[in-house]
C-alpha cells in the first residue's frame, strides 16, 4: 500500500502514455495489435510442446503406413500448422507439399516475430525520450520568480521520477519483452523443425516413391546413358 502511495502517478502516466502513443503513431495500429497478440501468446498461452504432437503424429503415420498416402484422409492434431501441412500433403499426395506448407508457416511466424520485436524495440527507444521530456517539463514549470523549498523539491522529485520511469520502462519492460519473444520463437521454431524433419523421414520410409528426386525403389534415379556416334 505504501508503495502505491509513493508512486508519482501523473509522471508515470506521462512517460508511459507518451511512449505508447508515440509507438502507436510510428508503427501503426496493425503492428501494435500484432505485438499485443504475440505478447499474449508468450505470456499467457503455454509454449509449444513437441512431445504430445509427436505422439499424435505417430498414430497418424501408422495409419498412413497401413493405408498408404493415396488412400489416406486428412487428419488433425489440433495444431494449425501441422493440420494445414498434412491437408496439403494428402491433397497433393506429396511429402514435398508438407514441407512447403511448413516453410510458409515458418516464414509467417518469423515475420510476425520481427514486427513484434521491432515494435517493442521502438518503445524501448522512446521511453527514455519521454522520461527526459517529463524532466524538462517539471523543471520548466518552475516560476521565474522562484518558489519555496517545498515547491522546488516537488519539481525536482517529478524530474527525477520522470527520468527513472523512462529508463526502467526501457530496460526492465520493453527490451526484455522483445527478447522474450525472440527466445520463445527460437525455441518453438527449433522444436517444430525437428518434428517436421522427423515426420518427413517417417513418411519417406513408408512411401519411398514420394521422396523428391527418388524413384519408386527409393534409389537415386540414374542418368540416361549417353550414346556416342562416330563422325564417319
């Protein structure tokens, strides 16, 4: 309770509100909204877990080995990327379609991550600026004729609080959130890539003729013989 009473709320609102408004004006509503969704994803939702997805995919791959990819039906495991990738694979009867869908989702995730980290990095740059603005504003409010000791101390206190809020917001809020998104996406990307590589390998074993660049026996296709003709 004493902590909340000691907080200079007007200064806090000035620095944080100005930082958020300037970030919104610079980045736009779309990028700010995407950043908020990414923050909800990394702060609220549980991280991607490859083990349950692998267990569900193993069951589906067993069914594919029995029925074959030609007679297989679309299966779902509850993950949007794997569901769409498997749908594309079965629709085109090709493991290459699975990997193409994965690359599309991978690029889309990377773009969203870049936008979110860039937006938070922008906020981290602007927070100290508005901290300085609050400091200058508080000092500028001092009357030229001078004030009493209490008024002088209040102005200095607001100036110090504004600078402190700007630095803390930049280094303990916005910049760490940007790094959190980067780390979470890097870990998830590694697990997803490993899972897709495993899935493609299992499908290639069960359907060797679907391997890119291989014939139905699973061997590299041999080049056609070159016939040489004599000049005479």
